């Protein structure tokens, strides 16, 4: 019999957890050929989340939990959950029932019989979500897809069931600033996407403010791309070009390069050269930054004959 580890990051989820446990237990009972364990990670909650997890662990031997000393963020909670899981398959689920438990059965069928390493939920819409936040999120995914050349689309979230090989490869990435959507994409493996509709949070409130989402977005871009450093170089090159064009045009107009035109050319040229060299320094720094993550150079999916 296979074992599925259900990993649940929880931050101040006292209102949502009882309903989550009931709904997911029911869905887990319907999965043929596999038993489930719950790994809750209390991410430094300041409400009664730890007490609820304690009573779940007392009442049900399938429930285990880890409590952080303070709030470390969802990415850290997911890493800790994965590290402490021993299932043949692992699935990440939010505690607020925004990840439909009824998909677990289909996800397990896909990863255990269809040859996929991972089966992930693809959220098709953002119904019920704050319009401003939806707009910002969509814009962010457009930018990050262009900059990072990794498959990170809108709606491609953390709700996914993966096999042990993929889970272990994620654990091999030990970087501190963990941007999970990027990491999922970086490690590769075959993923099947199954669509689902967005539902509003079952209880409690979202833990993300626009400020924390912006920080998260910047983390994502900086963790997987050196494009911001390149941007300085491009801007510098454009400034140098503008200086040359203004200089040449003024000379062609036959007025000689004196006074205000000379001043503008010099300012643009010096700033351009400066930005260009800052960008080169940035490129070196970004290479060093990427090296310091000590990411694996390759990830093996299967070995035979060794
Ligand atoms: N979460 C966490 N640590 C945090 C923020 C969130 O463990 O610092 C958990 C939260 O308890 C929930 C999941 O991450 O289980 C998703 O959070 P939320 O529902 O607030 O995000 P949203 O669905 O609004 O993007
Ligand atoms: Mg949510």
C-alpha cells in the first residue's frame, strides 16, 4: 500500500483547521490503494492553531505536526513538511480549503498509474479575489515568465502531488530564499495539470498583504533571474546612444557642439558609462549569488544498470 504525505502549512488557521481536517480525511478515505498521513506545519501562529494541532495528533495517529519558533513564511513551512515526510507521494495543501480535497483521488491516480512524476492543480480563475490583487498577480506572472524562462504561470500554485524522486530533488535545493513555484519548475519532471475553480477561503483571512506579495514577487525574480542587473546595462547603453545622437544632430545642424548641447551630451554619456559598468559589476555579483545557492548541476530522474 502506498503512503501519501499531506503537507499543510498553517499560519493562524484556528478557524479553518477543523473543517480542513474533516474534509480532507473524508477525501483521503476515498483513495484506493493508498493511506494518508497529515504533516501540519505551524508557522509560528499566534492563535490556537498549535492547540488544535495537538489535539488532532492525540486523537489521530496519522496526524503529526511541527511548530516553528516564529513565523518563517509558507515556503519554509513547505520545506520543513517535505523534510519530515516519508510518504511515497507528497502533496502540499493550504489549510483554508482553497485546494479542493476531492482532487486528491485523481492526483493519486495520475501519479501512480499514468507515469507522471507530479500532478498539479491549475487554478482556472480568480473568482472572489480582490480585483487589485488579481491585476497585480497577473502582471507579475507575465513579467516573471519573460525574465526567468521557467514555466511559472498564473494559477500554477503549490497544490501538487509528487513522487519521492521529485520530492527529494526539491529537498536538494537548500537555498534560504525559497521561491517554491520557481523551484518546482527548476527541478523539472513530468507534470500533469488538472484544472479547478477558485473558491473563497473556508474561514479566517488571507495572510498576504499587497506589501508582502510585492516582496514575494521580488524574491521570485531575484532568485531565478539576473535580468534586473542587465536592465542597468541596457539603460546605460541607451543613454550613451542618446548622447551620440544628440551630439551628431547638433554638429550636423552646423551650430558646433557648445553650451547646453555639450552639457546634455556629457551628462548622458557619463551616466550611461557609469550605469553600464554598474551592470557589469551586477552581473558578476549575480553569478556569485547564483553559485552561492549551491543548486545541483543536474537532477537525475531515473538510473539503470549502476
Ligand atoms: N501560510 C503560512 N505562513 C505564512 C503565510 C501563509 O504557513 O506566513 C499558510 C496559510 O496558513 C495557508 C497557506 O499558507 O495554509 C496559504 O495562505 P493564504 O491562504 O493566506 O494565501 P492565499 O490563498 O490568500 O494566497
Ligand atoms: Mg488561501
